[in-house]
C-alpha cells in the first residue's frame, strides 16, 4: 500500500529524533550513540526509498515524487539549534550524508539510472574530484553512483570504507543507507525504548 502524499516523512518525526539525540549524551565512540545516529540517517533514507518505490510502481507521478523528496530534504537539512555543539556536529554529518541521497533520488526519478560506469567507478571519480577541490563534480559523480544503487547495483561498502575521510566518504555513507533502505524499506522505530 502506498503512503499518502505528505506523509512519507514529517517535521515531527525528524524533531523526535533530534530531541532524543539532545536528551542522550551522544558519544560517537559509544555503540548506542553511533546506532542512534545511523538510525536517524536510515529513517530518512527509508522515506526516500518509499517515494522511489511508489513512483516506480506508478502509485505517484514524477512531479509528486520530486515534491515529496524536496519536502523531506527541507525538513532534514534545516539548521539544527541545540546547545551541545558536538551533537550539532554529529547531526550535521548525518545531514551531509543525506544530501547525496536526496539528489540521487531526484536524478533517478527525473532521468533514470546512469547509463554507463559502475558505482565504484563513480565513487572513485568523485574522490579524485574532491582531491582536486572540485566539489560540484564530486557530488555529481556520487549522485550518478546513487542512481545505480537505486537501480539495484551494489555499493561495495569495503571499497567505500577505504575512502579518505571527507565529503565523498560522507556521501558514500549516505548511499549505503539508501542501499539498505531500497532492499529493506522497513521503518526504523524511533522509540524502541519507550517514548518518542
């Protein structure tokens, strides 16, 4: 069954995650904290995956799908206003990872998957572009990689893990969440231990 337009992802849902991260002492070295941040990222990626799936199944048209993705992007990329600077930085990392997810989804819906090259070809090209400080090209290559991930090609997580830390590694991390979401678009429970 498709999700009614406007209900794939809500501001309230994002805010629930932010409130939860604000309440907990977030330590990226701590497994529970790391899982909470990943769940935040995966939850948004799952909403994007559902929009793509509903579009592919012709339950929503192209314009609606693009509008829904733009709505989620507006919610997720809004500046975070929290007192704890480290938490804000960690959430910013999640937001950065998701930028590529949104653009890849839009590109896939508007133009379809990249016609040549493999996921890793594009990721490597993106890393080269980032090394040359051409961030627009780097993002473009990651977006093309993302269209292939959406189309079912596998992102080699080990190869992505070898990337030097930077924007491309963050974007590849987002594509990993998208890959998981496309294969298993189950909702991440935001209140596993009680109230959301």
